[in-house]
C-alpha cells in the first residue's frame, strides 16, 4: 500500500532546482503545472464540435534507471530530449507533460474510437525505432496506462489518477504493455473497516468529496422540477467510490452527521452559484440519514447552514426515509413543522418498503412520496409490483401529495407510469447522476422549455 501511495503522490523531495533541470532537459511542462494544464486543455476543446478530448494516456519508460546507470546520465538526458521531440511531432495530442522522472502524461483528441486507436498506435510507434546516442542505438520500451472515460473540466483529476492506476497495473503485470483503467480488475480496496473510516474522516476535511446531481421530470409539463444531490468520494488512490461502499461505514462510525452537513452545505453553495449565474432554477433535494435526522440539533444546524449560504429554504427538499420519521412521532412532528415553517419541502424516500401504517401521511407535513425503485424495476413483468405502484400513485393523488417514481430506466416503464397517471419520474432514462458541470451543460437549456424523452 505504501509503495503504491508513493508511486501516485507528488514527492516532497522534488525541489525547485530539480524541476528546473527537468524542464531544461525536455522543454516540456513540469508536473507541478500538470493539473492546471490538463484542465486548461480540456476546457479548450470541451465544447468544440471539431475535436474532443477523448483520453488521458500516462506512460513510463521501462528500466530507464538502468539506462542512466549503464550508459550515463548524459545519455539518459539525450534520450529524453529525443523522446520529447518525437512526442511533440505527433498530431491528435493536445498536451504533453513530463509528470515524473521517466513518466509522461498525454491528452489525446479524437472524434471516434477509430481515431483514438490511431492516436494510441502512433504514440506506441515512437518506441519501435531506436534512439541514438553517440552513434550507439538504444531501444526503449514503455508501459502505458489509459483512461478513455469522457473527460470534462470537472473530472480531470479523477481521470488522470485512474490513468496512473492503470499504468501501475501495467508495470506490475509484466511491463511493455497498455492497460485501460476501465478494463482493470478491481484494485485491492481497504484492508479493514478501520482504514476506510480513517480515510473517510480525511475525505470530509480534505476536499475529496463531490456532489453529483440527478434530475426529476414532471410528466405533465415535460419540465425539470428538482435535482437530487448525491455524494461521491473521489479517493486519492482508489478513484471514485460509490456511496454504497462508504455510507454504511459513515453511519456506523457516526461520521454520517458530519458527512450529511457537508452535503447540505455544498448543495446550498452550488444552488447559490446557479442562482448567481441565472442557471437551473430548480429545487435541490438532499438526503437526510436516519442518524442525522435523530440528532437533537438537526433542524437548527440545517437552518443555520441554509442561512449561512444565503439561499431561500424553498429551494430545498429534504428526503427522509420512513424509518427515520417513525421512531418518535412527537419529535418528528416538531422537527418537520420547524423545517416546513422555513419553507423546506419534505419527501419520503423509498416509500413502500418501510412501515405499513399510513397514519403518518395525514399527521406529518409531507409534500412528496418517492416510490422505491424495487417496485418500478419490475412493473412490466410483475403484476404485484404494478399494483403497489399504482396504489401509491392514487394514494398520492387523493392526499394531494406529489409522487415520484425512482429508477425509471427504459421506455416500457415510462409508458406504464404514464398510464397510471404518475406525475414525476427520476432515473437513468432521463439522466444518470452527473457532475454539476455536466448537469449545467445538459439541462440549463430546458429551464424554459420541455425535455423530450420517448
């Protein structure tokens, strides 16, 4: 683990003099400028119709230390200069960065998979002809790590880190090969729950967390009504970690309260940014965990965060599970009334799989019911799931409560939900959870006109 970490992290021993020396040898960018250069290059081509940044390629010269020790450092420097010239001569490459002693990072541009394959082949061809120093031929070999995930200005750091992980796998499994991150076997994760908890504590304070957003669609109007904020963990070593892997640990350790406050604050700040830019005039839904909701000071903390970020509470919806609100009826009524008095909407998440008593629907100030995705998944093939879904929808209509069908993934499900007069849908058919930048690019245009899905 320590060896992998050292391989992926910038070392404190890289002094200013050393960086200057590298730059003089290769006349390429130093790694200290890497992320800024990568982001700048991606932004330059992200909205271009002529060219797209399709991949991040990181390669490392195999056994280069032996070149330096056997042929001398002057020879090694000469070979690196020649390598730099060959790289700069290639087209379809927007950026070449010397990101380590014998490691290079490239951004490849292409419109099709075929063009990407061609660009990769040209890079690998660099090593097929010999490098010459003082009349002596020297053949170099390299290991390559590729990440062909769609690159946006928001995920540059993630894409680069995953490409380095693929490179590390290539080095560890024989060298002189190319490995794509998406095709890699799962990397060893945390050796124990304690390690995950320790890293999660750091993640909350060290800006490793981010929010993705998934939209809801009003079927009657075709307009987006809400964006659900979903937390993701971009681990510095393992890349993006799904909530299912770390939320249970956060709940068991008590970190869920701190994590939940971070999510609420970040969602409010993002909403404030959108308002300032006159973008995405939708509500933002934030999930509230059972532990967070049962915290004695939850309502006061939430209201304080909202006030500090400067947005109106009516822009927020809190998604709370049935199990959370049923633990203490009197307390729940007091908390929900306090939140609703400020203008915050309340929805019941995963409705239909919790408590069977429906009495709370008339006791609590509830604005929305979200049908659990387990019912929506099988409504085309399971008559019982269809009956339950239909019953929840009609119950919502009768009580004047909005009903959202979660997990809508195909047109067949959508057609059935339309027949059952479901008011709102959310799911991959409309959009998967995506970054704030991607949600802006995709849905800002629909602020004033319907979204068309079929």
